[in-house]
């Protein structure tokens, strides 16, 4: 979606149980009461969520630790309020590649504001009704994040890392779903870097949401609750958009993965390939774009992976390519397949075979390009 109207995985919680009604899921420990006559307590709560920018994606957790005394604590009202409102925050980013980064900062219950920084990253966000959303800047540019609080019983929200694609746009699409069915997330275009927020709800296995550009999204949660897939209809784009994501695609910290953004390097190449790859066990998914300069009347299209695998350094996938109207309400789609070998953590070489989607006046022949070298961000 060229994040047209949809150019279409942190976790924070500070609120004390008596103020928010939410279980902190944390622990309390007595500290020196000093001359107040009352015993302050320390509370830690962790929110779970996701993040994405045009080159990276992954899951994010942020823990807020704050101190508070009982309501009868003998302190001036302004000082007591300041103590309750203040909290230290620490976070961990787990990238799809398995790499990690840590950030730290503060959270203020008085304003709902969160600030985190570290490792070249800077996060700012706001907590409202159990949802923490915001933006960040980092080594790969600017991005967005969305997180949610644990349930009253301590159940953490689930993060789903995935991608989306239309006939002329593709990118990351990540969702967070709480135990109560609240849905939040974001879609970030890889080309153009535009982004939209996502909010909605889950009822049974049916997901209903909308972007901040007012594009409706419909999805279905798998029976085991670990994957989600669906569609949307972006404005001014041929065909519908599709998305897919899973909890296992949000790779655990330190786990080796082939996931990430892979791109061909250099200018003037006859074939350029870029794809955002996700990995769940030995299965791969994702979306991307291919551009060429040697096929008459066709220069390229976006694609979405329909099936794929990764084993013994070998990456293979097949994809649906583009969408051209048939003239009677339907669409013609092309096909694309890729087979490559990961030579090191950031380089892959392979072969791409594709057939462009036909048009009302032209049918295209299958093309094969060998020796395609890609680098991972």
C-alpha cells in the first residue's frame, strides 16, 4: 500500500493497581520509610508490543519500576503526587534477525509520557487506556511502536510480526492483541517510509480494525491463536491488499534467523529485488518488489509470499505478483519464485523466476534471472 490511505513486534506499565485497576504483574519490596512513618513499595510492570521502521522490525518489551507509599504517607501532597508519577523504564528491542538493543529512560503517570534512549535509538510515547504508542528514531531512520498492558490476571499481550502487500506497495505490518481482545499496531511502507497506526478489536477469531487513514481491515486469528491474516481495500490501488503475521515471526532475542529486509545493491542493474522476509520455524513469509529493465511494457510489481522455507542456509519461496484488472471486476496475477543461499549473516545469492501479470492486451513470458545478490539490513 503506498500507505495511501493505508500504506498499508515498549511494553509499558506504571499505573499502581489502586489507580488503574490493572494488575501490575510485578513484585513489591519494602524500602526505608525514613521519617514518614509509612513503608513505600516498589512496583514493576512490563508491557509487550512491536516496532517497525522501513528497514527493521521486531518485538519490544518495556518494564516500568516505580515507588509509592500508602495513601496515609505523611508527605506534602505535591511531593506524594510526584513520587507516584515517577518511574524508571528499561526496554529491549528484539529484531527479526535475532539481534537485540536495550534502551532506558523514564515514565510519568502525570502526563502518560514515556521516553527511552540507548544504542542510537530514541523513543517517545504516550500511555492511554492500557495502550502505549509512539514513534522512535534510530540508525535506520524513524519508526513506530505499539504496546499493551498485561491483563488483570497478568496475561501478557501477544505480538504478531508480519508484512502486507498490494499491487503497488509493501511493508511491515505488526499487531498486538491483548487477552481482552484489544488490537493495536502499525503498518510501515518500506518504499517511501510512510506509516499508519492500527486499532481495533478481536471477537472470537474475527479481527476488525482500521488504520489512522480510515482504511478498514478484516482478519482471522488462527485456532491456536499464534497467527493472523486478512485483507483490506486501499484507495486507488488495483486489487485488495493482504497481510499476514505470527507470534513466532517475532524472533526471540539471540535466535539466528533469515528474517529482515533483503535488497540488491548498486544502480543500473537489469533486475532489482527487495523483500521483507519473516521466519516462523522453518517457514518463511513476507512481501517485496521486483523491478526490471528488459521486459517490454513491464517494469515490475510488488509481490506477497504465499509459501516459503529456510533450511541449511537455503531460502526458497513462491509469491503472488502484481494485479491487473480483467475488465469484469476480477484481477490477473503473476507469479514469482526465489531460491537462494545465505552465504553469511548479511549476504544471499540466488535465482528469481517470474511471470508478470497479463493485461487486457498482452501476455508475458516467464523470465529467469540468476546470480542475484542481496544484502540484509
